[in-house]
């Protein structure tokens, strides 16, 4: 058997219709290496990584600074328990992350493995915080339609994408799901532990943009009603929207923030849940208030070393200051695509996050368009009929143009 056949024989892929994947006509794309915005398969074919390896890669593949940081850490120790010990990369990373926010805001970092676990941590942190304060009725979370906050049972309770979570809707935590900010005013605020939100844009909903000012409104509502604000910056964090964090666009700082995906530059798994001194201090009064949550690989030194290197690259390569030109260029080529192709129903963009919604005439054709786009050198994925284009931040304008041209060719081939 070749590698593709072995894959079909032994592996169960995430978010993948496996009957189709394992069919006789299926030829799995086997990736061998990457460099910059490009990834290469085992046949030597080159693709622009148009979804940043599921929205994780920031500075491009095989970046020497991150590679070297990982190699240096491997020569010391790959992993040690974070229960009862600590390590230098984790300490320095926590300090660096906290330093990205105003001094009177987020003050503590809790490390875990991925976006789902970062959100699980945030939810448990919020519930226990109010239990310690004696506000035991505050056990409910507020989220919004079409939200996506991860796949573990607690995180999936917050989710509003029906095809992902409908089977498990009766098993999770008590959640109030809203359509608009105005609906907040109808709630019994004494039962609310936290409002959970993807700031600026919902990713898995099909790149759905929030109205300007919405985040500030929610922050004000939480302050007025003594509820916590949890921001899920797993996808939006680390430059995707044009600023380091999406919440900066409205000058909002949450009580708890979940980070993952781009935290290590997209190299190895690592997540962090950041919170305030007020929340942290509540857990200090007695052993019974200890936060009994964590993972075997929490604070992994390799992950933390990679994250430190990624943050260093932001500084030495002036990553954020180069984004406005790229964002403007993406806007121009997307508008051109929409104008010139009647099959493009809408384009939505927030920074270098974009979604191209196709007119499917009642059929789901997004995945097929993405499959055909591979023939033109673009690798990305669709959410329903919305093709997501969210490349590494290091992408250049000509590579953005090449990507959208490839997508246009794929649309024309599939839809005519």
C-alpha cells in the first residue's frame, strides 16, 4: 500500500465524511513539507496554504526562528509536568503574554493544549469564581447563534452551528443562545456567569462579521450586570484581524481570554487562558478553592519556546505594521472577484480573514470548489458554500492575487 491507501485503512480524520474519503476514487493529499506560505505534497506539487493550516500558521512554514527555538529546547528537555514544577519557557511566555495588555487587566496565564481546552478552562474558571463568591445561581452562559468555541462537551455547549453540535445539545452546560445584543436586556442577569463571544468575526459560521460597536456594548452590559466577559480569540488572535487581538479594535479587554491556534505560530499545540487578578485572587482563600483543572501537557516547554519565538518574530519583522497594505490588497481582489463572477454571492473580510460565499442554488458546492482549487495551486477549505481564505500573515500581495485567481478558476470550472 502507498501512503494514501494506508491512511484510508487506519486513520479517522476530523470533520471529514469518511465514506467519501475512504472510497476507491479518493486520493488523499499527503503533505510532505512546507516553506513560507507554500506547502508541498509527496508528488512535489506546490500549494499556497490558503487557510493557514486550519487558521493556525502565522509566519509561514519552516520559519528558521521558530525552528531554532524548538531545536534548542529539545536539546534541554521536551516535557516535564506542570503540576508541582515549572519551566523557563512557560514563565517567560506568561510574562510576555501578560505584557501585551494594560497593566490593570489580564494578569495570569493558565496553559493547556488547544482552543477547546482553553474555553473549557474559561468556563470552569467562571463558574467556580462565582461559587467562591457565594453567587451560586450564576451558572449560565450567554452565547450567540452560529457560535463556535470548540468540540469538547463543555465548549460544544456554547456552539450554535447545528451540523456540528445538534447530536449533543442535551448533554452540555446551561446556555442561553441569542440572535442580537438587544436580547441581553431581557435576561435574568443574576443567573449569568459570563457572555462568551468570538470578537469581530465568527469563523466556523462562514466568516460572519459582527456590527461595529457590538463588542463594546457587550462589555458595558457585563459591567452593569456583574457578569464576566469571555473572549474567544483562538482564531482571531495574533494578527488575523490586523491588530494583535481582535478586541483591540474597540478598546475592550475581557475578564477571561482564550488563546490557541496562532499562539505558537502554528507549529505545535499550545493554548492559554488569560484572566484578571480579581478572578485569580478569589481562588487563593483555602485549599478547597483550588482550581482542579489541567492537562498532562500543560505548559509544555517546546510549545512555550515556539510561542516565544513567534512573538519575537512579530517584533523583528514588524508583522503588524505590514498588514494594512496586505489587507487593502485582499479587499481589492475580493471585490474584483465578486464583480466579475455572478456565482459569488458575497465576500466578507476582517483583516486577513475572508469568506467568499458562493451561489449554490440549493446545493453545497463549496467543498468541490476547494478540491478543484488544488489543481490551480490553492489549498483551502469551505464552510458550507463559503470558501475561507485566511492565509499566513507573511503572505505577499502577489501571492494573494495568485490565490484569488486560482479560486476564480475553480469557481468557473465547477459552476461555469
